[in-house]
C-alpha cells in the first residue's frame, strides 16, 4: 500500500525508554511533555497530519497513560499491509526527514544510534512491538533530534514555540485593534480568543514575536507580555507581571513577577514577585513569594548540570539555563534557585540556603537537613492542591505516585493486586 497524500498517516508514538528525562516524564508519558505551547504529541500530529492509532510506553506508565488517552496503549496493530509510521516520543520537533522515509526505512540519530522514526507495514509493526526484528534499512541523520536529558527541553524550546504559535494562531481571530485601554506595540502576530479577558493597562509587544492568548485566560492590569509568548487556556497573568520572550504558559496557571524563556507544563503557580528565567515548571508546583532563580553564570560560561543526584556533572551546552522543576515541587518564600538546578518530583524546599544542584524526588529540605517526604503526607497535600483546581486524583495517578515514591525512597508503602507489574521498566 502506498501513501496517499490526501489521507492522514496512521501513526504510533513510541517511548523507547532511553534517555534520562525524569522529572519531566515522571507523571506523564514522554509524548505529553510540553516543550513549547504544545505537547510533543500535539505538535507531531499537526505537523505530519497524523492519525494516531496507538502509543507505546514503558510498563510502569501503562495504567496512567491509558487514563490520559483514548487510543490503544501498548497494543500491537492487527496484521496487514497498511503502512504505519512509528515516531519516537522523545522527538519534540517535526524532522523533515521523517516524512521522507519510505516503507522499510528507519531514520536513526547518527550520534546515538537511536531510532527517530520507522515506516513499516502493520505486520512489521506488530512484529517489532512483540520483540521480533523486521527487516529495516537504517538512514542516519546528523544532529540531536531526540531529548536525552531533563534540560533538553531548552534545546528545543524556541523552535517548538515558533511552530506552535503559527499553527495555533491560524485557528484564532487576529487582533486588528487594541481592546479598550490596552496598548499594542506592533500590529502583527497577536491572536486573542474571544473568550479571553485582557484588562485595561495591559501592554502587548509583538515586535519580537507573536503572542497568543487562549480561551478563558485573564491578563490583569499592568501586565506586559512580549512575544514570542503563549498564554494557555484558563491561565492568569497577574498584575504588573513582566512576561518576556520565549515563554509558554500551559493551561490553568497563575503567573506573576518577571518570567522569561520559561515553559509551564500547566496547573502551576508563580503568584508573586521574583525572577524566573529559562526554566521548565511541572504541574502542581508552587513557587513561594520572592522565589528567584539564576539562569546565567557570572562567568557567562556553559552551564553544567546533573540529571540525578547520583550522576556526574555534564555540560548542557546552554549558556542560559534555569531550573528544571518536576511536578508537585514547592519552594518557600524568598527561595534562591541556582543556575542549572534540577528539582525532582515532590521536592519540598524550605531552607534558608539556596536550592542548588539536583534534589532527589520526594525530598524535604529545611535548615535542619534533608529527609524523605512521607508518602501519606505527600498524597494528602497533592490531593488538596489538585482539588483546588477541581481535579480529583485518580486511582491510576495515585498508584503511579506510590510506585515512584517507593522507587525513589526505597520505602515500601501500599500494595494492590498486580502492583509488582507496575515496577517493570521503572
């Protein structure tokens, strides 16, 4: 069967389990990581006009992924000759060469040998997913196209946001005249949903890039937004906030202070003054008043970082890099966050010293030292936080949190039928 350019391409996004992306994918499948305005799966689906017929994830993410998507999870397709395109979930940007590979060809990242994409007949896909090795012709491509480390969101941020803003703006009304008492600097590239509220005294500056404000978003008086920037559905930019270029605020966030070059996955709060630059913020995280981060070394040199507390420092290749913050991270008032920090899922930081280096997941930091965040207490807090946004923590989510907590802390907690299978691929 040959490809018909007038029809959608059947596709499966697969997570090969490689790379060290925690905390970005601790509580979501890799394809759901937001690297710009859109998630990886949303971007690839639009770019290649895909018809997603399945996803493949590590065993420890099957239950949670099944709750997040209606398409089959880890289910091989029926045998047949239909062509299916498999794309690595660690590939945030639509690589042109993916569209050019033909039946039986596999696009491979030259430096790592990792597969970016492969086009196979359904029977070949079934064999591949069941552990067999169908015949494939490798096509190597130079450069880094797959995320390998938690800070790699920064490598792909700008190009991701540029693509996203263009495609999202096409579905939204353009702004020809300023809303009442709103100042527009630049007349091109501003798109505002009719359901958004932009209050008097707001300044929108599109001279450096487009600005998209989604439905039910609220921009409060005195806020300044400089493009390229994205304000997601239901999010609020609070009074006098300064939203600088290359910022993407996901759904249902509250953001204040000075924020630049930062991606919010969604459902996070930075409701007070303080600088946040070149950072990635996970869901349900809260930055206490006055929390401020560094995103540039005093030497202006390349920033080193550690993916885990047990790993060695690595060169990130970035001159500007702030904090990569997992889900459910909390910082106390006036917390200082050092350059290139990685704060893993569930970190509670309430020490007077700076948050530096890499924290372990579910670690509680005070001036008295570091201890584990007890699972029962963590679950109580997380359920309260999510409930404030009208989200009830599901059983699949709670189970994933439990397994993650046990994996990180080594402390066994709750049990349930089939739990041991949840540890596979952890």
